[in-house]
C-alpha cells in the first residue's frame, strides 16, 4: 500500500513538473525587453525590431518527445505534398469556425462577459457562414464544383508535414492563404484544407492546376484577418489595402503581386538578409516578439527551438511585409515591451485571456506546438 502511495505521488509530481515545464510563461521563458544599445542594434533594421524569446532549461528538457516536422515549403519543393482544388469530392470538412462557437457556449455558464463574447463570436460565425454561402453561390454560378474556402491536401511522404495559418500557395483557380495550422500525417490520403482567397479577380486555372508554388507567409495583419477575424471579406479588404499601400497594381487583386514590385522586392531582400542569421548562435530561442514604431505588432512562439528555426526564414517574410507596408522607425519604450511580455507570459490564465481576440494556439493533443499573437 505504501509502495502504491509513493508510486502515485511520484507520478503526480512528474506530471505536475511536465505541465509546469511546458507552460509558455516567465517561469520557463525569458525576454530581454531592456536591451543595451549594442543588443538593440543587433536586432533592429530600419522599421523592424525582434526580441528573442529564450527557453530555460526546464522548458527544453521536455522537448525530447517532439518529432521532426517537415515545413510546407520543403514538402512542396520535394513534391511530397499535393494541394489541389476541391472538385467533386465528398469529404468531411472540419468546421474550424464552429470549434470556437462550442468553446464560447461552454464559457457562457461562467460570466456575463463570457456571454457577451459568446454572442459576439456567434454573430461573427453566422456572418462568416453567410459570406461562405455567397462565395459558393458565385462559384456555382460559374459552373464549377471547386470551393473557394477549401482545398485538398495529400502527403505522399513518410514524414509529418506542418502547415501553418498565414502561408500562401499559388496555382489552382486563385491563390489561397491557409486558414489554420494542421499536421498532415504520412501518406495521409486527401484531406480538406481550410483556406481563404487572396486573389479576388481570378477563377480560372492558370499554368498550374495544382498549388505547386509556395509564396511564403502573409503579413502579420493579414494573418490576423485569417486567424482571428476568420472572414473572407476582411481578408480581401486587407489584401486590397496592402496592395494600395505598396503601390502594387494587379488585374486580379492578387496579394502575391507584391513581389512583382521592384521596390517591395528590394526592401524584402534587405530585411530578410539582415535578420536571417541573427539567431544562429542562440540555441535556446523558441520565438520572437515583433516591434515596429512604438508598438508590438505580433509574436510567434514554438514548442522547441527546432520547430521555431524550421519556420523562422519564412516567418521573416511576414515580419518584413509588416514593416514595409505599415512600419515606422523603431522608437518603442522598454515599458511598452514589458507590458506586452507580462500580458502574454505572466501566467497561462492571463495568456489565454490575452489571446482570445488577439491570437491563437495550435495544439497537438495536449501539447501547445505554437502560440501566435497579432
């Protein structure tokens, strides 16, 4: 009996330690939000500054079970993943909008504020459903069975592919931005992939019937429209605004036309070249806080340094787009960064509340693989 008691106690302590170590909090992570001038210059270029988020020993000690995930870019380059239009397919599509609605219905029991949030979210969901139905009617009128807000994805390889919200693929009948994070298992067969359109004026096949070209990540603001607003109209509005701000002319309203602008190309190259090796000598970095002007514009954190570094080069395009489109010379005060850090990392309850309308969390089972705020 005594042996059973101590075994149970040990299991509880190990489990408690595991949960503590996995928390994305200041107990396990650190951010130098008061860098000296040399550190500021090291992580600042024109209208963009990054603050590395570093994992402490206890956080890193729990990363062993995390396997290898292939990025979408690498999978497309290796032709080990196929993304196509959803034509004449009867597949089960997970409703990524209704997931939040169910969670918010459960929250109604707790507080009046939660009730209001639940009602507001359900109103947004109903509007999104109406938007989707209107888009689908347009598609049907054009004698096509393809769906604007769904593609098909198939993993042909023996690796797991990590697909992230905000990544843009080109081809098919119009360019799309991926709407939610997904892990695509080995030899998956065709699975539904939720997306939004980022090329409003085209609905015909171009050179590629499938989506063989990887564009990169969209800006932080566009990622917010995709992941937080989850509204096709809001996505189109942000695409049009970004193109106008960057003086990009496009016949089809394509977000991807931005890299046809020499000015955008040159700025993108300058930003990505400056930052791409800045974190190479920091083995315990698991994310960054992104600043432009006097504001924090976003943050991405991952469950391990490997996961973060696999995505960092592409995430840089997201941060660079933000600086190019809306950025200001960096003049943020340390107190503003500290306030953001406290809201995001002080504790998990505060973090959850902070992310409700400003970000999202992607989980594999009970493990948080990524946290992003916008």
